[in-house]
C-alpha cells in the first residue's frame, strides 16, 4: 500500500527506501517550476493529458533520473574530498594540543635575611642587573667590619711572628757564643785538672756549664725552627693566616652585595611572592623573570602521527591569541624521548586488570622565528594549532648532537671584586712595616 502526499512537489512515502529520493526529486521540481515558468506550464499540461499508465512509467523514469543525479552528486563530493585529502591533508599532521614554552628564570636569595624593599612587581619590564629586592643588611655590614678587623689582626700577628723569628735568631747566636765560651773554659780546666792545679768540683762545674749551653742552644734553635715553619719563607700576602682572613673578608663583602637581589636577565617580572618584612632563606624563590627572547612551542602529537615526522620539517602555527589570519613559521627542533605519561609525576599502572588502550602523545619541540614573535609578542602557556608538513621525511628522528653554544647564561651573579681587592691591599699596607 502506497500513501502519497503532494505538497510543493514533495512526496512522502511510508517506504523508507524512497524517502530520500522522493524528497530530492520534489525539491528539484520545486526549483525548476519556480524559476522556469514555460517549463512549468509544459510539464503541467503534459501531466494533465497523461493517462494513469503513462504517468506510472514517467514516475519510474523520473525516479531513475533522480537517483542517477543523486549518485552523481555523491560521486562528485567523494572526488572532491579525495582531492582535498591528497593536496591538503595527506602530507600534513596537525594538532591543537600545543602550548608556548619559555625560560622562567627564578630569582632567589643567596643569603638569609628579611625583605626591606621591593623594587619590581608583576608585568614590569626589567633589565639584567636591576635591583629587584633589597634585604636588611645590618648583619651583613657587621660581619664585613669584623672581617676587616680579623684581616688587620692577622697581618699584625704575622708581622709579630717575623720579629719573633729575628729575636730567636739573636738568641741562637748568643747561645752559640755561650757554648763556645763554656767549651773554652772546659778545655782550659782539663789541662789544669791533669796538672792538679784545680779541684774536681771546679772541673765538674765547667763540664755542667758546657752541657747547659748546649741545651739552651738546642732550645733556641727549636723555637726558631718552629717560628720559621709558621712563616714558611713566603711573602706576607701568601701567608696562610692572611689568606684565610682575606677569604673571610671577600665572603663577607659578597654577602653584603648579595643583600641586593638583582635581575639575572632582561625580561618581565612574574610570579612575585616576596613581601616586605618576609624572612627569606637561602634559595627561597622570590619571583620569576620571563624572557621574551627565547620561546618555543611544545606540541603534543599522537604516537600515530610521528611515523613520518622528522627534525627540520617546517611547521605552520596559528596562535589563538592572534587568530587564524596570523600565521607563524616554525621548524621541528626535537622530539621527546618519551610520552607525556612516562614523564608524568604519577605514571599510569597499565599492569592492572582494567587496562584500556589509550593513544599516547609525545611532546615535540618546535623552534619559532625570533623575528616574528619579537614583532608579535607571545606569552608562556598560550595555546596554538601546529600543522607540520611531513612530505620530506629524510631528516633525522633524533638529535645527533647538542647545539654548539650556551643556550642561556647570565653574568649578573658575578661581581667585580676590584673594590674588595683594593681594600685588602690597603689593610695589609696599613698594618705591616
């Protein structure tokens, strides 16, 4: 049984196999009749003059023609999709799981103390060497003054030791003379004792005087050697006591300088958590400085997308910040040696009974064009869409060697010690003769 409804040349049937065909055919008739009146009149006249049998044959013919047109349309769409895949999708791998990465240089204290001043806040532009935080330097100044006094005292002690050596040298010489005199007296008394001109007691005293002179000479020589060992026959500045005092003075001077915490690089302040009066320990993070000179893109591709992916392949990037109209260029710089799951804090335990297959993602480092993001600034953590052209798969999958340069460095932590060297030289000259 067939039930049909004529409404703007559309027919609805209870047979599902003909629903799409009849709807498509009715819509085509509607368009033809609406835009071509002569054709509409001819078809209406023909329809009116047709007998039932002819009308049935005509419906079958129209149905076949409509089905052919529908198949043709589907074929054209399929060919178009195939061509689009071949020219635009075949040689590309795309992901939206990509985020901007960069260097976050943490600013921390090298000495303990309390925060006295904060000279920079979040989003401020700073340059290498700018003072960001100042700590209370009272204790550092006291230690510095004590170190200067210790150096002066060490210089004087070494100088005193030199005079002691000279005194002991004189004592050794005097004892040598005394020993020579005692030995001369003993030699004379030996002859007199043989002749019986002196008594035995005087002869014994002469022998004891020689032994006493020898003992005094040995004692003075030992004292002289001990003091000479302390001097070691080296210049005053190279004496161990002086060197130790100089090192303590330099350390105290460095601690005083480190109460002023400086920016290690050029960049923008972020993540400030330092507060005035806060007790700061050694190594405690106070804030971060983000550099806008070195940034990259961390794109997480599925493991199935890495088959033909190689280092050096070009990448087209669109950041959500700038929209689809702004395109950035990049190059694959490296592919991580593990998945994100493998390097996570708590990797999944796949040896359980409820294991489910999950396609893993591998981080891919994409090097950006510095000139491009210098003109259009980026921010760490921004999301992006990365599209890699994998047509040329001749490049390496792993880095053969590291880059022959220092990736990132700062000279802010190095201090010019010429001032403290001049101070040390002045203290030595003032306390030595």
